[in-house]
């Protein structure tokens, strides 16, 4: 082997190794999971219960169902954001239940003390298994509302594409993971970001009404991404939240209730 060929081979190996390292590092950045677990069922309160469900790849996960105690109430499945866990959204669920909407707080593999490691395909599998469990519990599609916040927006979009709910609400949604990654690694993002969550490529194909809520001063997911999704969709109601940042949304429970009621539920 000539020295030139050997040098080229060494460079190729180094480049491949660098790309693999960056892809692993990107996944660590993408899923900074909270380990806060849901408490035992008896500590959730009278209106709440634990749902256990099993994914297609054999994981047993837990979600929390907070009931409004209203017969035939809408059921909002809430897919939380990054660095969060389902348990942290119990106050939100209680507020919606007070307003006549049942809430199921979804949990992902690797989050909230759950087994497994998160990635795009895994989160889709988790959501699919949870919705199948709700169907088995008697929740019809015309009662189902999917709510995805930040990370969860990509999960909710995919699930709505597979089986349209009555309403899809996206809170602080991104266009895709590679688009978000460009702020960290520039034009290399499509190469080194292994998870796509390509909501921009899916939103026009959705067969359900869509509501997008996005803070105009969001410092984590740029406001322009919410705008881009709204432009690309067919049946989208876009609500800019003036002056709000990524984690400063005190009016979120009231906004969710208003939009669910607007579509005929609650």
C-alpha cells in the first residue's frame, strides 16, 4: 500500500470516527432525560391512576391518567418536553381536569425512571403503545386530543399522521431536529444529528385540525419554526404568545382548554 493511499485511509477512518462521535454526542444533547418518577398510584390523588403499557420492543412503561370525572370528556394525551418528566406536569393535568378534560401524561423510555434509551423510533413506539392502551380502555378517536410540547411536538405529529385524533395541539414546536442542530454544529447538522423528527415534512399531510402555540421570544426553539409549520400546514390555527419564552407560559392551561372547547370538546 502506497503512503498516499495509507494517508487517505487514515483520514477516512478519522472522519468516520468523528462523525460517529458527533452523532452520539448529538443524541446525548437531544435527550437530557429527567429521572423524576411518577409516585405510587395511591399518592397521585383520588382523580388519578397509573396506566401501564407495553411497547412493541418489550418495554413496560407507565403513564398517569388524571380524570375530570365527566362522562365522555375529551382525553388530552400530553407529550412533554425535554429535561422534563410526566410527574412535573401533574399541576397542568389537574388544571385541565378541573376544566372538564381528562389528561393522560405520557412518559418516554429513559425518562421518569423508565427503562430503555430514548431515540426517535423508540419515542414513536412508546406513543403508539400508549394510544393502543387508550383504545383498549374505550377512548374513541373523536374524544382524543394530542398535545405535544417542544420535544413532544415531534412525537405528537408522527402519531397524528398515523392515526388522526380530533385535534392536535403543538406547543413551542420545532421544524426538525437537524434544523435545531444547525445552531450547534452548523451545516453539518443533517450529517451528525441521528434523529430527524421531521415535523415540517409531515404537517401538510395531517388530516386533523392543528393548533400551534409559540412564544415570540422563545430562546430554545425559535419562533420562526412555529411560523414555518403553520405556513406548511393545511388546517392550522397559529397563536403567537407575545413576549413569552420557552418555559414562561403561565397561561398554557387556559389556552389548551380554550382550544379543546373550540373544537367542540370540554
